[in-house]
């Protein structure tokens, strides 16, 4: 889902802002999925995965599509390319923004897992 990014900064600042949005969305989604999944008997990994994928779908799907389209789409004319680029906020740093959104969603879901009593010490030990 593409949201209005006109207020966001450019470059690394815009990437960090996009990553922060993804982290907050993933955290809220993890809390919702955990409440539902606990009653269904889902494992923490399934809850984490669903929250992560939904956060990516809601926050990063527009940027991922733009990144894919500009790499593999058949843009037949310079006018079409200019028109498509004019619709995108900060096309020079779209790869950075997508990377920050992916990392932010992972971090947000991870924080949700830790807040709700995830065994992070055991995960670090390899248990």
C-alpha cells in the first residue's frame, strides 16, 4: 500500500523515517497477532512471521513494487520514464528506503516478541 511520503526527508533521513514507520506498524501487528495466535496455539515464530509479512505488505509494498518496476519494467520512452519518476518521492534512494523498511519491520516484530516475554536469552544461546 502506497502512503503519502511527501513529508518525508531525502536520503538516509527518509530511509530512517520509513524504517521507523515500519517498526511501529510491525510492533502493533505483532501485539494483535500474538493475541489472536495465542488462542490458536501458534508458535512464536509463526506469530513473528505473520506480523513481519503484514508490516511489509502495509508499509513497504509500494516502494518494493517501484524498485522492481524500474529495474525490470519495459519503459519505452523518456517521457514515460520522466512521468513515472515524477510520481515517486526520492527515486534516487528507493533502494535505501526499501532496505530500511525491511529492517524496521524485523526490528519492530522482534521488539514485540521481546516485550511479550520472548525467550531472547535462550535464542541467543541457541536453545
